[in-house]
């Protein structure tokens, strides 16, 4: 007799969007995965990665036990055997090479696993290694650094108030597919449609015609990696055409004269060729941002994972400040923490502040940020002999 189908609700473990899954299970097998329409974070949305979860789960190559290398071959082992192996081999490696001889790498799902969230920090403290790597450094660390320096907390990331916004400028982001990255947007498609239905406008800047570009009012192709010139051109125009209107942010903003001087050389006419967007378009976008009551700029991974990632991340928030849209309704707002937590720390108005660059990676000299070395340094830290080489 086959057991009746049951439904289980879980979250997708792949990224911070935490989309809700509805799993149909028969005879202990997942037979269907759908988006959970009642999930408050995703409202039924799933990206293709979650649809592939069943294949991943059933994949015969998925690791189901620890593996230990014996005679050059990985062989399956029990957890007891794995822990015994660690106990046998790890202490001598640390004794010989010091704590940095151990490297740790965290993937996205760590944020969604109670056990890892609770116990990994303790393991990291016990190891004492500086060779800590995670997916963050190939994703959002530039944004964390810029908001840390600007607002005083690594996680004080303002996001568009899309439900009240009338002009949304999206740069290097694809919320139609990501469900909003660093900005969880249940039903982005529906909210974008509503924005346009009330007379609002969405403009996308991206080297690719993304799914978000396809539903936007305008899409402007930009040369890959040239976002910084586009953003400098927008900021320049705001000063040049006397569009700056800080409003109540005036009492919190510092260094306006230095900023004006810093962007002076980056007139849209001077940077148009670098970014592949004409000067008239840049000036028009700057004017629209400043003349629309409820508007903001949102940028994401395309503005982070590139040569000028931190500068781009900072300029996005600078433009939201110059146009008077930071922390304003319909602009770019700071989300409130869910419960029993603060969304920033330290003194009001300045935050606690952040420190980076306390140490550098051994081979390339990359500075530490948020207690991590860039993941791109991992291979060379394993391959390059010398004191501090990762051996485990
Ligand atoms: S956006 Fe995709 S990968 Fe991320 S949680 Fe949602 S379904 Fe999973």
C-alpha cells in the first residue's frame, strides 16, 4: 500500500531570499516542488535553482556520508570515523603551521542552518585562523564595506521602498530572477507592475538585457565594469545643474564640498564613452531622480563584483542622499530588523563604525573585511608554500 501524499513547507537553502517551498512527498520521495504562495518572503516565487532541488537531492553523486582519502581515493566513512580522522590529523597540522594552517570556507546555506549559525562561530574562535573565506566576498562585501563606512554598521543596507516608489533606477541587478538580492521582494513582478500602473517608471542599466530589463520602461546597455563612470556622471550632474536637495538629511551629511570637488572631472560628456551611455541620457536620469518625489537607485551584484565595487556601492547611496531619497518614503529605506534585534548599532546619527584591513592575506596582501579574506585568494593560499600556508 502506498503512503498518502503529504505536504511539507521549508525554505530554499540557497540564498538569503529564503523563498518558501511547498514540497509534495510520497513514499518518502519528493515528487513535486512549488513556491509557497503563503510565504511572506516570496509569495510563491521560486527561481530555477529551487526547482532543481529535487534533482540535487536525488543526485547519486550527492554526498551522503563523510569521505576520507585513503591511498589517494576518497572512501565513504561514518561520522565517528571522520571525527577520529580529524582528531588524529588536525592538531599536528596546527602544531606545525600555526592556526592559519587551517582555512575555513562558508557557503550561503550556512545562514539558513541553525546548527551552523550557532556553532561555526565557536569553531572559528577555537581555531583562531585568519584564513576565513565565504561566499560573501564574491557577492556583497563591497556593499557591506560601503554601508559600514557610511552608516556605521555592516548590515545597514538601505533598499527601495518599491510599494511607494514612482521612479526606480536599477543598476546591475535582476530582481525578476533573484527575488531581490539584499532586498527581499515578495512578488517583485507584481510590485513592478503596480509601480508602472500608478504612472511610475523603471529604468534598468545593465550590460545584458535581463528579465528585469524586459519588463522595464527603459533599458540602457552599459559597458561591463563601467558603472562607476555612469554613477559619477549622475552625481556630477546633480551638482552641476544645482539639483542637490538633501532635505532633512542635510544635518547628517558631511563632506559635501569635498564630494562636489571629487566628481567635478566626471561630467557625463567626459564619461559617456567609458560607460557607453550618452551624456543626455545620464543628465535626464539625474534630473528625473531629483524631480520625482518618490524615487531611488538600487544596485546589486553587477555593481559589487568588479574593480570599483566599493566605490559603486557607495555612490549609489550618495546619489540617493543627494536627491533626498535616502530613508524617505518611496525612496531607499532601512529595513527594520524582524524582532529583538537592532538594524544598526552605536550612537544615533553615526553608528558604531566599522574597522577593516586589520590584517592582510599572506600571498596577495588583500585586506581583511568583516573578518574575511577574499575567496579569490583561497587557491593561492593553498598552493603557495611558506609559513601560514593552508594545509587543512
Ligand atoms: S531566489 Fe532562488 S535560490 Fe534564492 S532562496 Fe529563492 S528560490 Fe532559493
